[in-house]
C-alpha cells in the first residue's frame, strides 16, 4: 500500500497553487479558442488524469 502524501504548506502556496492556476487558465483558453463546452474540457482532463493513475486504478476503469 502506498504511503499517504500531502504537499507542504510551502508547496501548496507555491508550485501547487501556480500549477492549479495555470491549468485553469489553459482550460479557459481552450474553451475561448475552440468554443467547446465544459464537458469536453472535463473529458480532456480525465484523459490527462488517466496518465497519472497507478496500474491498479487503470485496470478498474
């Protein structure tokens, strides 16, 4: 079993916050430039998330 992980306060207020803001910004840019609905953005994010799933999680889907 994997050990639980959590970001430090410094990371949460730095790289994590920056990454979150960048992802939101790029999703908004995608919507603006393609006129796609939110569901398409969610589908794209789901595909991206699946690249980070463990092999066990991938097999459940």
